[in-house]
């Protein structure tokens, strides 16, 4: 018991002595010169500088050893940051892909509604057909669609879009595909009538009597593309009405021999009309209602009221 008291007293005395010595050294250190000027450096400051010089190599070694660990930690942190950035980037890409798909489906639905809106009860339509390939060269304008005889499609049937806008007719037909000759092909021909806008509305499903009347004074002729690539109407009498902006629609017959197309299918509008005194017919250029390069989906009219055969 006595030893414990003696040890405690000795420790307390040593602590007091250390405190007094530390206080004395601190007082001397503060009063010494700070080595800012040569020859003005006190002994304690000199000892401090010497210790710093001795320990400098040790600090350098420690810094060298710690540096790879620090760099590794920064790399790991960067890896986690990059991983998060990549995850966010993938999420954004997925969201953009979903938005693009939704937009595509909306466009397809709109196209389908447009195709169905123009259907007429006097026509029998084949199923909705998708354009799967172009055919031909600079002198031909043809496409291939993914319907055929298995879908009720036969050669020489009108192909339409929208409110019964004529884009061509079928030619070669297999079980599941059909080739379509477009109205801009140089081999295409159709009997047409020229109707003023007041007498025909392409957006309506009704046909004006002006379209079907045999005694009409409106111009009639043959729709075809010339060697220069211009779509026009030939064989229109100089005395017949035909003006810029008039509609061009199918008349239903070619030479009054065969009902190749139902009457009233919209082809386009007249872009220009010219005539010469010595010419028997007018020269008419037609702006087609459809750009062949824009075709995605079409429908074939497989039958209609009044078709011969």
C-alpha cells in the first residue's frame, strides 16, 4: 500500500517537473531570435532546424510509401464515379429508345387511320401492305409489297393510300409479294378526267357527278410519263377545260374498252397547261399527289362495284 502511494507521488512530481521545464523552454523559445536574420538564431531554434533536416529523409520515404495508397484510393473512387456515370448514361439511352419506339408506333397508327379513313364501301381492299423493296432503274418506278395471291391480290389492281389516292397498279404477283408499277413509271397509263376543285374533294368519300358523267365538258385524256420524266395528261382536246390547280382523277376506262380503275381515284393536280395553235391537244404537266420515295404502307383494291369481269 505504501509503495503505491510512493509511486503515485513520484509520478506527480515528475509531471510537475516536466510542466515547469516545458514552460521554461517555451518562454526561452519565444524570446529567442526566429532565424529570419543570419546570426540571430537561438539555440532552441537551431535544434529545431537540425531535427527538421534529420527527419526530412524519413518524411520523404513515408510520402513515397503513402503515395501509391492514395493514388489507389483515388482510382477506386474514380471507378465508382465512372460506374455511376455509365449507369446514368445507359438509363438515358434506354429512355430515348423507348421514346423513339413510342413515336414510331404513333406514326404507324396515324398512317393506318389515314389509310382506313378513305375506304369506300364500294371497294374491296386487300390487307395493309408494307413496301419492302424498290425495283428498276432510272427509267422505271416500281416497288415490291408484302401481299400476294394468298391475300386476294391479282395483277392489274389499283394500289392506293390515304383517301383513295392512286399510287400505281399491281403487275407481277406471287403468293406473298406483288410488284407495283407506280404512276410515275413510263410504262404506266390510265384514263383520267380533269375536275375543278369546286367539283371534287379528295378528302371526301363521295364522288361528284362531274367525275362520272359521260357528257361532261371537262378535259379527259391519258395519264402517262414522257421520256423526259414528266407526268402529264395526253390527248386532251384544245376545247376541253383544263387549268392549273385542277384535280386529275381516274375516269374508270381506257379507250372505253375496259374498266381498269374505279372512277374518282385521286392522282394529282395540274401544274401547268400550254397549247399551240397548230397542235390538236393541250400539253399538261401533273404534280402527283404522292412522292414515290415517301411510300411506306399501301393497300390494294382487289375488287369494286362495276368492274368488268
